[in-house]
C-alpha cells in the first residue's frame, strides 16, 4: 500500500462489460467499458489504490464459438488459450476506457493488464462434476460426436440444446502474484481476468493449462488476501444483497455478519452462479482478515457503497 491510500480489490460483474440488451460486438463492449470506467475513476479520485478483476463468461463463449465455427479452416483453440485471449482483449478495453476516464479528471495513471495464471488442484472434486456451460449449442447427435472425438463433457442445457460443460475448481495460487505486487502503487493493475487461466502444477514444477473456469469472485478474494488489501469490493447489477430475491417479500440487506451470511446460504437464499459465489467470497475474505470488510454493491453506486450509503457490508 502506498502512503495512506487504502488498497481495494474490485471484482467487476458481467454487467460492467456488456449490455445484455445491446449487440455483442467488441465496439459495444468498449462503450460499456467507458461507462464502467467513469465509476472506477471516481473511486480512484477518492484516494484509493485499486486492483481490478473482471468476469469473462460471454466473451469466452464467443471466442470459442468463433473458433469452433472456423474449425474447417483453422484448428479450434484449447479452452485455456481462449481464456488467455479474453483476458487480453477485455484488459485492453479497460485500459483504454479507464485511461480516458482518468484523463478527463486531469489524472495520468498507467493502467496495465497482467495475463494471469491461477493454479488449481488437479484432484479438485469439480473436475469429477463439470457444471459450467461454455460455448455453442449443439444437437444431441453433434454432442455425442464431440464426446466421442474430443472427450468433451456435454450436457443438455434447459431445453435449448446441448453444450460443453467444464469444471469450476477453487483457485489455489496466483502464479503472477509477485508481478502484481511490484506494479501495485505505480499503476492500476488488471489481473486474474475471468478468474485467471486455470493451470495445474506438474510433478516437474511446470504448469499446464486445463479446460476449466475459475469463478472470478473467488479469484478476486484470493488476490485480495495475497495483496493484503484493505477491502474486497464486489460490483454487480443490484444495489444490495437480498433475501427472497424478486419475491413480493424481498428484503434488501445493508449489513451482514459472517454468521448471518452462512445461515442465509444454508437456507438457500442465494442463487448458485449468481449471488452465492459473491457472498461466499466475501465471507472467505472477512474470515481470513479479521477487522477488514467486504462490500457487495452495484457498479453505479460503488462510491456511495464505499461511503456507507449503499451496498451490503459483510463483517
């Protein structure tokens, strides 16, 4: 941490990079990133030192779909490579957009993306039960061919067709953590994009990419721990964590203790793949860092959340 600045790891949700009602083009993504980065620049202006982690679900799916569609012309890219590609182009958009937003405020701070590898356990139970759908939809016949020829795990997805599913293992170690530490303070770092490129450690100490998706909230939590961040800020599409979400009796929560959060998880209040990993990551950070806090808030009210006027604080 530099001087008296507090260090925050910010996890950006999918809404920060893509408008669900807009076209899925690179140009449209850059426009959304520009709006997002105006909010991020406001946080920097409050004298915080920030590190950014972002999701990559839709982008990975599109890169993979493009690669699969061109399979008769050029070989399909392995999934770990697709993850690295997504880190590069999303990071590039954030670098451009945040640089512009800071320049508007008369500030010149370098922004740098680290293509980040994250070690996972080859024996993680997630590999025995892949659940994360990626890429294109297929007919049952095409899916069976892919299972036979490529060894993919394919599952029927909510009546829409068959999709490849990959594991979502727990992140164990961030390979480039020392580089991120060295850059912190001298620039705004974008790291562990999409949860990082999942790799396993081989007996000789070398690393090998695997077909998996690491949850970006868990990766952000691990990064926050290893950077000794003062706070984990998870930005999403809603202002607060809620009980009975989208029900007539919805109850928004301003604050949660770890004990309360664990009780609500046990009662099934938070959707898997949506709010659940965010709350779990917040709990993990607070447990590992007594006295520190995690906040789950909306992107548009990020500054208000830091000032205690919005969001859900987990302590």
